[in-house]
C-alpha cells in the first residue's frame, strides 16, 4: 500500500446511464437517409448502431421531456441504487447518450416523482458533444473531465451497454490511483459487476 493512501480522503464517483439502466422508455431514434426514415431504434439498439454512409440520426422524440415524463417506467432496483448512492454522499452523476431535453424541469420531475433528489445529481448529455461518433467515446470524454475535477479514490459506472463500460475501464490507464468498477445492468434491472480495474 502506498503511503499516500493514508492521507487520501475516500471519495467515490458514481455514474449512471439513464435509458435501460434507470428507466425503460418506448422512445425511438430515427435513422434518416436521403430525407426518409429508414429505421427506428430503441435506446438499446441505438447504443450499438453504426451509421452507414449518408445516414444521420433524428433525435426529435428523444428531446421531448413530456414524452419522457409520461412514458418512462422506473427500473426499480436501479432507482433504489441511485437513491442509496445519493444518501451516502457520493458524487452522483447521470451520463446519457441523449441531447438536451426541450424542458429541463419536466425532465427532472420524472425522477422526483420517484423520490430522487435531483438537486444532488448532475446530468451530462453525451449527445451534445460534437466529434467522435461513438457514444462510448463521448461518455469517456465526460467522465475524464469529472475525474479531473476531484481526487476520486473509486469510480463506479452502471450501464446497460458493455462497450460503454469497457471504454470507462480504459480510463484506469490515465488515473492509476483510482479504482474502477464496471456494473452491467441487464434487462430485468439486475446489475452485476463485469470487471474492475484496481491498483
């Protein structure tokens, strides 16, 4: 054990994906080619979809806070995990593939109706980032900035996407003094640790 560990104050960063991790939704992302809709993807399909030449995504429905409020169903075990992490004083964030919602307050009320204190959670939207196409790369950019902001001893990520979790674990190379824990959330809402990167 390093002598520096005796002086480091334990600090934990906990990262939650939203769609298919904290909530189920029926919202679809459209794939557009030559001005026509060629596919509609649910949030899980979207995470894994690779755009073909000439295609782009239409996130119109994904920006609707009213749609999110009325049609999202909580994934109960994960909402409980979220509330528990907030209660223990951990730094808790949500990092979603979505872009900005059209009504921030309505979006926040979705979680507040499930007794989540959103005053203690910051939401980061990977969909707003320009540059890399892959959501896992965009999420990594956000998480890197979070890790730069404080001296975290542990970083934990809950996500239904294995590529997102693998990308998260790669950050261990840049932050050797932080322990990383990747938890995969299955369709039934149960999470299990798939890997960790420790000193």
